[in-house]
C-alpha cells in the first residue's frame, strides 16, 4: 500500500508484547540504578530498560532480575505479574 509506513506491523507486534511489571518500582525502592540492577543480575542495562518498558523476556532473565532484587523465584508474580510466565491460563 502506498503511503503506509513499512514498520507498522512490527510496531503492532511490539505493542502487543508489552506487559505491565513492577521491576522499576522495586528497583527504585532499593535505590538502585538500572546499571546497578543490570550488574547484579548479569544482564545489560538495555535489557533492564526493555523489561521496565514492558517488553517480554526469557524465564532465565526473569529469574536473574528477581534474584538481583533480593527476592525469591516464588515472588515472580509480584515482580512480573501473572500474565508473563508459563503462558498457562
């Protein structure tokens, strides 16, 4: 189609993947910067930014973030909400 931006379908997919989480709130409560959390978790600061903006991440990355925040894997729903892991109803 003429006049339609080429990245429209990609942008729509990205918007659908955004999920609400509490990573930024929990990080700020502990007075951590994104770089500090990234270092503790063993991920890049860009990964932390993407997660905080609501993009999905792998289960292993979720586990690293949870542990870096001083929480346990059973706190997963407190950090990432119920819709992000397991994909089961």
